[in-house]
C-alpha cells in the first residue's frame, strides 16, 4: 500500500473512532440514570488539566531538594534515589494498573487516583525526613502510573486528533509549570515545604469533583482482574511502530530526568550559589519549549517528527555540556531550549506513530507501555548518575558522562528509526 493510501486509511480510522465517541458511546450512556453529566470538550479540558497537575506535582519537589538536603543532611545520591523511586513506582503501576481503565472505565480509576493524590500531598506537606519523602514519592508514583493511561486514553476517546495533541502537550506543560511555580513559591513566599503541596491538594480535590461529574468515555469490558497481571502484550499491528518509537522515547526522557533531578544543582554551579528560581526555570524552559515544538510541528508527519527530535537532541546536549565547561548560564539555557524542542518533537512523533493504530479498548494499555519505556529512561539513568556524583567525578563529571550517554542513545535511536523507515518503504 502506498504512503498516501496508508495516511488516508489512518485518517479515516480516526474519523470513524471519533464519530463512535461523539455518537454511539454518548447514546449508550444517556440511557443510564444519574442525570446530565459533563461530556465532550469540557471533559477533554478537564482531563488535560488532570494530566498537567499530575506531572506538575511530580516536578514540584525539584526546587525543594536543596532545602531538604540542607535540612536533613543527605547526599546527592539520596536526591537521585528519591527521584528514581518515583519513576520506579510509576513503572510498576503502569505495568499492573495501566490497563485497568480499559475494563472498568476511565472515571472510577481517575477518581480513586485523584483522591490518593490528595492524601499524598498531605504526606509531602508533613514530611519530617527522607523516609517520609520516599513514602510520599512511592504513593505519588503509583497513583500517577494508574492515572496516566486512563487520562490519556480518555482524551483520545473524546477526540482522536485533539487527544493526541493533548497527550503530547499536557506532560510538558505540567512538568514545566510544576517546577517553576514551586521555585517561585520557595523563593518569595513563606512555608516553602508546605505551601506548594497545599495548593496542589486543592487542585486535585477540585479535579476529583469534576471527574465525579463527567460522563464515562468508554464502555466497560470483562477482564479487569486479569489486566492487573504484569505483562508486555501489544496488538500485532502496532509492534513495529512501538519498536521504532521506544528508543526515541527512552533517549528523550533520559535527558528530561537529568534536568528534573539535577537541573537546579547544575544552575547553582553556574551562578555560584543557590538559585531556586533559575533552577526551576531550567526545567520550565526544557518542558515549555517542548510544548511549543509539539504545537508548531503538529501537522508534520509523525516519523519526520521523531527524526527531527532524535536528530537534534545531541545538539542540545553538546551545547549544554559546553556551557557547563565554560561556565556560561545563557549558553546553558540555549542548550536547554534546543534539547527541549528535540524532546517535544520526539515525544509527539512517538505518540502519533503508535496511538492511531489501536482500538479504544487497547488505548490505555498501549499508552501505558509507551510510558513504561519513557519512565525507564526518566528514572534509571538518573540513579546511576547519583552514584557517579558521589563515587566518581562529582556533579559536573557525572553530568558530562550522562550527556555522552544520551548522545549515544540518540545515535542508536536515530539509526534504528532510519532503518525502520527504510523497511516501511
């Protein structure tokens, strides 16, 4: 089949699925008791806001790590472990709970996870040591992993085209704004280790009310208990697409993990002291530019987006490493912006390559698998970097080694993507 015919078939499939959502599914749910519920575009925006707040809460502790370290006297390796524990918890949750909403519905999964997030913010706000912080990160990771598949699939249920865009933009917006808002609160308002969590608690509570009022976006299906068994199982038609997207996701999220765990510390070395706002700004620039890249390139072919992303990622890393070597804060932010654009293009291209190929009852499971790959890249290399910082060449040396590893990963991903593209032709 020619490329044009394949593209046309994909677009036709998306149109059919969109019409099923707007017509057939709503018709089925209207017959159920309970009065009018939120549906359509308002629910799409609600779910996007949930995605933003979930990822925002995950990056909110980043500007606080220096305060925690000074208060409780732990080493940089503890910082990366706290960061890595969250990523590991998300992974385990994605593998066990990621497909649950395909069977019991999006609404009950999201409602429970949002209420757990409310409780988690209380644990964060009252944390009195590293064990409390680790416990909060574990619970947060479990709830986030369970919610990611449900909220992402729910947005696709409502509108396939806008849902894909929201799936790519929402995580970057959440990650960036969470870190920056937290940094501003730490710098300019009292109770820095409490206020941001109480604000997030209020946001999650309001979103839980909204989810309770929304209409379910997918019909229930048998097999809920069986779906809790961890397994890597893909629909046959998306296997090749996932193999093409996985290296791109891993490399991009590995770089995002470096900024999330060590970005403020790197900025502090360039400024000669604590710079909470600039540290949060580094994460915001990475994620914000990623979101802009997604919006600008939204009409580009998905595989072309992945090529742009993975091809330009080493450029951003090299600029960042040069900035650290010559101690240039402006150049550091230039490298961060280039890396952010690469991250956004690669992530959006990966989502758009895989998601249109699956049916509604496979969406949460497939999205969860994509995030498994992403969070492996997000968490595992950062923990390794923490050991290098303590037992190796220090912060700058470990960052240099990390950057070289990301460049190698990007080169491998680029070769694999080009090979897959030739095979597809």
